[in-house]
C-alpha cells in the first residue's frame, strides 16, 4: 500500500524554525504532486504549500506562509520537505503530507507543530 510518514514536528518558541519531512513508499514518487496541509483545533484543513510532480516542479504557497516557509522535494529518496522559519503561534496545527495524481489522493497521519508565544 502507499505510505506517507511525516516527521520533524515539535514545540518551538515564536521566531524559531522547524523542518518537516514526508517520506513516501510504494509510490512512483517523481510523478506525484505533493503538498503540505495543516489543521488547527476546531478549524478546517488548509493548504500550506504544493510542489508539482513531473517536469517543472511548480510551487505554490498560501499567502500566510509566503516568505517564511519553503517546500522542496528529493525524488531520489522519495521525500518532500517543508522548511518553516519565523514561526508564529498561529502556525500551530497538525501538518499533513498529501500525494495527488489524477483521481488518486493519499494522506499521511500528520505531525504536531506547536509554537509558543
């Protein structure tokens, strides 16, 4: 089965940094569109950043994280990353990895990010 496993979450102070990783298995990783999403308590899940598969590697960010977060991927090790700098308390959420190709969509179980004031 397709498997996505997130890691790198934790507790940090405002202004700090974290690097999230999402490792994929049993997937032709290079052709999948990858994304990071987050969900805070009582809120709907929202898109954070995406990076397309195949040629081009088009990247998009939510306005709230643009300039602070960076998404990247390493197809050789089937991993997508989210570098998060200048973290704010409002970034606190469970961050989940998504793989999308045509009609197929897969999710990891998520990793908790908590930013203290």
